[in-house]
């Protein structure tokens, strides 16, 4: 990460319910959207079940890299929530009750008791279990939760890798992610903005197009050429969605070369798609 280049962003989506199909993940699409609105892009994503050893290994790798990772899910206080403990293990830090998290969770519990018309008991087992949601690695900082004040947290590894931990509930997680982006990464908004430009190519073979693709990547450093073939598209039938993607200032020239090359090969072209 440098003043001139935005961070590499990744996503870690945690929960057996995603892998079993009991729930459909919505975080990946939303994170791509939140980043894209700010001129940023997602580089990788991993989905993992509620396996503490595997979660710990993935987090250790994240902390040892220099990426910025958003981790969704597993930060509650039920037996299948392991993320807080795994983060502490990956960092080699103790799990401690964050004082600000304690205050926020206590405020929430008092408010809930008042709504129910009962006295709040700080020593009740339910109160003590809820406070566990504020136990984070010792050097963590909190992420405010505008929905119910139960915070998430952020940690930085020794190599600079940063992981932001938010709940699995979209109504909480998405505003928290947006807040982290706006508060921490605004200096990179629209810097190195990403663009994508493609065209439908009918009746072509990927092998025939490969030399042109290789040449464009060689002529335009930082630009990637992609080829998405389809054999039974309901509108375009058999075709290849061929395009380029990369820094917005480099894509137009690369795409112009791509299209000129296709026309020079007498390829039949269809609709074009531009994404910024």
C-alpha cells in the first residue's frame, strides 16, 4: 500500500450456513458494490465454514500480508461463533473485554431491559454472555454498529495486514463496512479507478483470439484481457464476451487495439459493455 496505489481488498465470509446452502451469501456482491462506488475493487474472496483451525490459518495469512480484508460473520457469543477467538490466536494476543465495547453493550442491555419493563441484572448469565461479544484481541479497535451498538472490531498484523470484522447480518454489516471505507480509505477513492470494456464476438474460437489477447497485455501493462465463452446464451447464442479491464486511464487505448484487431480478423461483433 502506497500513497499512489489503493490497497488490495479481500473478503472472508464465514459460516457453515453458507456452505450448506441454508443461507445465500449477499455480502460478496454488496462489498463489490460498496468498493466500486468509491472507485475501488475487490481482488479476492474466500468462504469458510465454522472451523476454528481453518479460520485461524486464513486470518494468520491475512495478517501476514498487506491486504485489507473484510471478515463477515462469526463474532457473536454462541458456540458456533469462533471468529473473535481465531483472530486472537492468529495474532498471538489474548482475548480481552474492550472497555468501549463493554460500555456500548451495557448501554444496549439497559435499553433492552427498559423496553421490556424489567430491571437489568449485570450479573445475570445472559448479561455476561452478551458482554463476551465485546471480547476482542488485546490491540483491537472497535467498529461502531449503528443498528444496535454491538461493535465489530479491526486488527492490524505485524506485517501490516488489516482485517475488519463485522457481523453476518447485512443490516449491521453493510453500514459498518461503508463507515470503515469512508473513515479509513478515502484517500484512495477514485485513485486508480477501475474500468472494464468488452464486446460480444460471434462464432470465434478462443485459440484464434489468444495471440491478440497476449499482444494487448504485453502492450498495455496493468491491463488484463478476459474471455468469457458461452455456448447457449438465450440472446446471443454461441459467443465470446471479450474485453479488457484495468486502470480507467489505460483501458480505452487497450480496448481500441482489441477492437481494431478483431475487425482486422473480420470477426462478427455484437453489443459492447462498459463498466466503470
